[in-house]
């Protein structure tokens, strides 16, 4: 279970914020950063801003020396506002408008992700001389939130993409991949690293020396199940790099998002209604004031099962269907696998949804059903 | 296909708005309202504000005499701001905080949805004497966007919920149901109306005379397939009411949302990237600057297939996978059933996604990946 920190408990007790809200404990974020930095001392850390772009989080990480993986010009501006310099920012989205690349270049950003020749050509036109890394497909097996084929090209295509960049005056800098979010298998990086090493060799034969492997994210948050430690991931990845690259080690970077901030956040919510649909219904419906459109989008397909704490934990439990407050029938959090909550739970009770520091505030809808987006307090 | 109106074409040509945006033609909304009003002259129309709460839309409908189905206090405030009076507002969400019911009552709202005794008790405490209608489950068969069991109780339970309301001093006013959104079978209302008539009879035997049947929404938007006309729905519903209620006709209300505004809106978007994942890939990936998190959430499970117009329609077509611009692998719009687009389509081309007037702007995320929420222009 992710931590329910004393600082968050005190904040909620003293401030009693109205309505559903996320509270993030910066101490947990800082500890996570230091844990990544200590475990992988030769790897640069690019925090994936999209996981939670709260200014306080970006500032704390910038102060610790973090770099930033950004998906858009707006995220770059946030990283700059937090004190990052251009050399610590990567434009990691493989899908970029040419005018956004031009804006990034004007701000000094020189590191770009690509996965096809058309994207290389945009960068060559408006960000001359920049470094590009080619994202390759990875199957994401074992990830709780597996990735589609949306990003990356087949590893066999990467050398021609990188050579195209080289010919157009860009620096063919390296290879990236992503093993899937919430990846619980520490060995998942191995196959992708083998493919990356193959691309390095192929490029060397073409006379182009790649320098960097971007190991992506995938580092998990503790939800209901235990997950391996940052140290276990670090060791497995280091072993794979040594096995596939030998003594000619590449520079490496990682892009933790969920792994950096997920465990640092807790959502406070309220039970709005408890009901049954018929006199002989076996399973209660428990309706909260937060749902899929208020920040818990990652319950989609019940992929991520957040731990939920109540004031009545310890009482006898019973399975429930848990749903959100909107007039939308898809706004149901857990139904296929009902969720055990105390039988004594009552309308008006407060519940704490832990492990919610990542991919919650920014997923929330602007005003669906007139409900405000998720408020956040970073302490 | 939904209309691409001359007014929207002119607006886009003259204003050339930057970035993805929705343009809504109020003339289409007004025509739809009048079509509902003409077809079902004895039925009160409660526009489902959640479908699109743009102030201009609410104002146009209020001027035509529309009532409003609201999901939250904020939506009620929007309806008031548009000129509606309290007697034209229903609090149609079955999941309400007691303090929100109290606020609605203080604003003069006297019509509330319930589906269980606990909700009745909240209303009795803070909105004494109000009218309540009990929502019953309906299986939503044939709907493109079927509803879960989230809202409503089994019809057998409805009489006890309504009798509970009566005993607590509320007016047991009627029954509601929802046959599923984008319901293309005009006969879908029949089974629910039969159940409603049964509840009316059961309540009469208990000495309580119900007055109203809320026929819900479900009226479709034309997407790629043709749908029956408003007139066809009106006729089928009228026939069912006569069959099940005989000469003792209840008051009726409808709650169109998608059916009122879906066809009135067009999203303008841009092709950001076109690529293949390997040299022998058969299907192109087409990436737009709008996706699941920018307003097209209803492409979830590819449930709704929006018509997409390009500047090159008429050229030879080829199937594509269509995806959004975010660094999120679930942000893919059409993949299971690829979508045919012109082979000549190019990066930077504008595309028009029609039938997008409902359930787009408010579904959009606050700032996922740093992208702005969907902008809207109501003309």
C-alpha cells in the first residue's frame, strides 16, 4: 500500500478542504527522486511532466537537479518557470506540430523524440543541428497499463530514420523505448535494450555513432499490490545494459512519471449515496463525489485499482460497486471486480484514495456535469 | 451525415481560429428544438445541460421556452443565468449531496430524481414538499452508447421508493427511465413505458396518484449512419403511451441532449503527423491535434464514429488508424476498425469532424500533456 503520510493527514484534519481534492506530499516526491538518483547514479532523470505538472512539484525536482520530459510547448514553459534550463528539457512527444518545434527551438531546446522520417524532416527544417532519438516499439508485456503501437517504429526501421536525421544535419543521438506504464517486471527492459544495442551496431556500421539510450518510464506506483523497489529496477537495468553493450556503455536517461509522484498523492473524497437496485440485490452501489471524469480516468477497464481507506476500516467488509457522481453511465470505477468496503460505511463518510499523485488532476474534465476539475494541494 | 452548415464554413474561413476548436451553429439547435416541440406538442422539453452547457445554447433554448435537466448546482446556475426560472429546472441526477439539494431548494427548484429510499430521505429533510420521480432501470438494448445499471432501480422496487416519498411529505410525482444514449430503435421506449404504466397502477392501488412520465433522452445524432427522424420517435412513443396508459394519459417530459445539439457542432482539427511503423506496414497512422483527452472521449471503445471531412475528399481512400496528440497510448480514436481517409492527405491538412456538438467540450481534460481544453465558438 502507498503511504498515507502524517503530513497529508494533518493537512486534511486542519484545513478540511471542501469537495474532492488531491493532496501531494513533496517529501515523498523528493525521496523518490533521490532514490532514483542514488540507484542509477550515471543516468540522467527526466521527470515526465504529464504525470503531474503542479508547479511546486516541478520546482522541487528542478532544485534537486532533475531534467524534464515534456509533451508540449506548455509543459516546457512550466519547466522553465520552475527553474529548469533548456539543456535539461526534452521534447519527448513523437507527434509535434512543426510550429511547436520551432517554438521549442527558439526557447533553446535541442533534444527531440522521433519515430518516422516525416517527423525528422520537420525538426531538420525548424530546429537545425538538434539531437534526435528514435523511439522504437516495445511490446509492453507485463505492464498494468500496456501501451499500444501508437508510439515508436519497428526496431528494423530505426536505422533508416536515424540515418535520415544524420543526412539532414541533425545529430542522430540515440534510441528510446517505453516498456509500458506500471511495469512490474524488472526484466522488461532487457528485450528492448537488446534491440537498442542492435541499432547502435547497425548505425556504427553506417558510420554514425549513437550515444544515448532513453530507458523511458514504466516504474510503478504501489497500489493494492506490492511492487519491486527502485533498487531492483536499477539493478536489473544495469545488468541488461552491461550484457548488451559490454564495455562501450551508452549515456542513459530515464523518464519516471508515475514512479516519481504516484505514491506522493492522496485524494480525499466523500460517499454521496449508498443504494441497492432491488430488494434482493447482493452488491451495494457506493457513489463517491469523484469518478472517471473528476480525475480517476485510469480506472478505465479497471486497470488500476487504487487502495481506498475509510474511517471504518477494521469493521466487517462486503463487496461494492463503486461509481462516480456524474450522470454518465460509464462513470463507474469498479464493477467487474467489486471492491470490498466496510458494511458500516455511511453516506457522508470521507474516504481516502491513495497512490493518486500521478495522472489524476490533468486527466480531470473541465466541467463535466458542472463539476469542478479536481483541486490539488501540494504540501 | 450531419450537416456542415454554410454558417460554420464561413466562420472557419473568415476567422481561421488557431488550434482545434468546436463551432456550434445555433440555427441548427433552434431547428431541433422546434422539431421536438412540434412533434410532441404535449411533452415538456428539458434540455440535458450536460450535453453542452455553452451559455449561448442555454440562452437560445430558454428563449424558445425550453426547460432544463441539470446534474449539479453549477448546471442549475447556468440555466438561471440563461434566463430559465426555477419551475423550468429539474435536478435530474439521482446522486446528490444533501447540501446540494438544500442549495437547489433555496434557489426554488422543486423537481428531483431519485432511485432509492436514502435519496428520498435527503430530499425530504432539505427540500420538503418537492416533487420526486423515481428512475427505473431500462436495459438500453440497441443503443450505441448503452447505459450500465448505474442509474435507476428495478421497476418492482419503484413503488416502495415512491410510497416512502409520499409518507415523508414529498409529492410522489412520477417515473423516469433512459433507454440509452444514441438509441436508434424507435420502439425502445415501449418496454419501459409498459413498466411505468404498471407502477402507475400499483401506486393507484396504494392510493397514490402519479402524474408524470419522464421519457429521458436517447434521441440520436446522425453520425456515419442514418438515424430515424424526430417525427418517427414521436410517433412510436405516442403509440406506446396510448397502448399502455389508455385514456388516462400522464404528463410527459423528454430530456434530449445529444439529440438537441450533436448535429449542430463541427470540430476543426489539423493533421499533425502521418506515419507507418515499419517499411511493410499496410495501415497508416494519422495523428490529429485532438483526441480522447481533448474532447473526443466518446470514441472510447470506438462506440461513436464521427464523420470526418477533409479538403481532399473525392481522392482515392485508404484505411488509417486515427490517434490523438498526447503522449498517452490510449489516446487512439479508431484502430479496431480503421477509418478510410484520402491517400493524398498530408501533414498540416485541416479536417472537420462533424456531429460533435454534444459531449465534447465538457469531456475535455483541463490540461492533459499541457494541451488546452477544447475551445468553442457558438455562432
